């Protein structure tokens, strides 16, 4: 079901994100945009663009991994709100955004998409953020 | 758990939407914006603004109802893409958008939020849309 040899990460997602963890169903990747803690779950299943196209067992795994990620983001960042979304208008490969929102962030209360340009992390901050998330995942 | 006496629909959601169906966990409501087939699931649980705050059993029900709705939208409308999102930056009561997107719709490929103004259905089209969805739900 999650045979890595059958999974090809979309090149745009690969370009915009860095790998944090590899879970049972999903790759967990950080959006390289320091304006928001923004993590994307990408089920390692080729040819799927909608959640309901996943097998039921995969849907359950996605829910579980989304909740695990949400709890980690809440513990690490104490957000005002999480934004969780499967859009896919630009990149059809199924991917689920999990974005930590604060009332003073770059686009609040609007959604983040299409507002300004991404501000890539500097290398140290990128390492710190990835490490912080990896540790939070282990504690959950 | 879903005692209706313990659930108060947010006034903004009530104003923007009309009831289509009442499911086990969620109210199923149509956004009164004829630019997109746009249906919102609102778990009948007070005081919850994040999916991970639901009890695990409620999370499972939400997943099931979201998939049922997604399949109905796909069958009725054959969308280019579904957009599914729990944002809640404006209205904190947990609600999950399910929006049917086409490449020629009013905001594609952007997300729908904040693009132009809602175009309310005329009464006949509203009835037709609600009835069409109710019938599709019964067939699934």
C-alpha cells in the first residue's frame, strides 16, 4: 500500500518543502516558508488526488497522522488556530496542509495561499524547526 | 455526544448557509453562494474549534461524513477538484468546507475565500441544489 517504489513525490512539492519524517502512510514535510509553521502530509500513494480516492484503511491512517501532527503543532507553537486543508488546485498529488496561524501573522485572518511570497528559512532556523518537530513527534 | 440541546450553531454560519441534512455528527449546510457548489459540515458539538479536540469516535464520524459528502459532490458535479478545509480564522466553531472546483470558476486556481462577493442563489435554484444533494445523499 505504501510501497515507496510506487510513490513519486510531485516535483513542485519537493522543491517547496523539506522532509521532516517518514510515517506509515505519509511523508511529513515542512513548507520552506518561515512566515508560518506549515507542515504538509503527503500520502505515499501514487495517482491519488482526493482523500475519498484512498482506500478506507488509508483514510484512517491519514486521519490518525493528521491528528498526531495537529497535536504536535499545538504543543510546540500554541497557535491561535490551525488551518487544515486539502486543496490541490495547483499540485494534483494529494497533500494536506497543516498551518499554524497567529492573529499577527502575515495574512491573518485570510488563508495563507497567494498572499505575498514565501520567506525561506535561514539554514540554522530550518534545522531548528525540523529538529523541534521531530522531537515533538517522538513525544506523542 | 451530539445532543442537539447542547449545540448552538454560530450565527454567522447560520446567516451564510442553509440546512441540507442533519447527520449523526454534523449538520450539512449549503453555502448560499451560487458561484460554487459549497457544502459545510458542522459537528454538533459545542466549544470545539479544532478537529483534534473532538473525541476519537467523533473524529471517525467526521471522516466518514466527509467522505460521504465528497462522494456525493463528485457524483453530482464531476468536479475538476474538491477543496476540503477546516480553517476557522473568522468563525471559530469547527466547520469543514467542501467546495466543488472547476477550472473556469470564479477564483480557480486560487482558494475561494476572500475572492469577490457571494452571489446568493435565486429561490428556485436554491431548492434545486438542496434537493439534488439530498437525493444524492440518499443514494450513497
